[in-house]
């Protein structure tokens, strides 16, 4: 039985993770964290998530629960994630990271932590989305040089980064299959007299509004036909269940950085 701690227990994803762990046979929720100034400190996290009391009270510091977990699941903000990765590396704890929006320096710090412990990091832990990564790669190999490629994503109004990490990962899958550098060919916005479309570019369109959990489409638009690979999430539970699955898979690993493609055997 893997003892799992989660960060952001009071957030939308935190509550979904509590629910997902309660539904898992091999996972045990052993600690729940919030920021030190949270009004939720000391609250039973099971009640908070609507799954019933579980006796796990929300703590305000990872140091308080250092001996209570084996794997940390972190869907928070970049600065907190980097600090938690350093803690896990120093205390022989495994870590699942779903945080997006990390910059190059922060990603390097995560990679450095993975030299001392096992980390699974992914832009999206949904099984369906990870299948779409593979399908997009295959479609790019077959259609890419003959089509214009656009990636469209939509999320709720509270999401703070754009494009989404999942959209960027889809772009990386497509660009990698075509031997292109996404940093050189990505177009993140169009306005005014932009001129004709460059065939090598990969476009991104972002929608923010309401309570959209997460929609992603990769569009391959050719002459006379188009192919669309679409994933629509209706519940965060799909992401949470994937993260718990990753935590269980990660438990026996010693060191190294992995992603959900490793967990699902898609590489």
C-alpha cells in the first residue's frame, strides 16, 4: 500500500485527488497540504472533498508530515513545486508533478531533483490525453507535410497559464514527429495583416471561460479534407485517477524522471 500525500487539498484538483485515492485499492491517503496561511488548516480533508471524514487533517507545511508519506502528488504552482521537489529529493520521497507553467530554470531544478529520487512529471495525467499524444504523433508522420497543423484548447476562466501544458505537449509530439523545433515554428496569436500562413508553422488557439475542465484538438487541415484528434474532459477525476496510477507505478522506482507515457507503456 503506497502512502500518498497531496498538495493543494482545498483546490479543485486537490479534492479530485482525495476522491481518486479513496477509490483506489492500492493507494492510501496519508497527508494533505495547503499553504501556511490557508483557512483550511486543521480541517478533515475527506469532509473537504465530500467523500466523508477520513481523519487526515490539512497541514500547512510539508515538514509537518515528512514521516507520513512515500509519494507526493503536486498540482500546485511552479515555485511551490520546485521547493517540494527539493524536499522530496532530500528525504527520499517519490513525487508526481502535474503543475504546468514551469520555466526553463525550474524544469532544470526538477531534473536535478530526479537525480536523487524518482519523479513522474506530465502536462496531463489523463489516459485518453496520453493516447492522443501518440495518435497526434502518428498522424503527423502520415499527414504532417501535406497539411496545416493547428492546436486548439479551452479551459475554465481560472486557469492562469496559456497555452495549456497539454496543448504544448501535443505541439511537441507533432513537431518531434516532423523533425521541427517547436520553439521556432509555434505561432501563439494572430491579429491584423499576418500574411499567408507559413506551411511549417504549428498554430495555437486558446479559449478561457466558464467551468470548462479541458478540451484539446489537433487539427490537420489539408486540401479537400481534414483530420481532427480531440479529447474533451468532463471531470477532473480522470486526471486524478491517472496521477494516482502514476504514483503507484512510481513507488518501486529509485531515481529518474518519467512521464505518463512511461506509466502507460506507450514509449
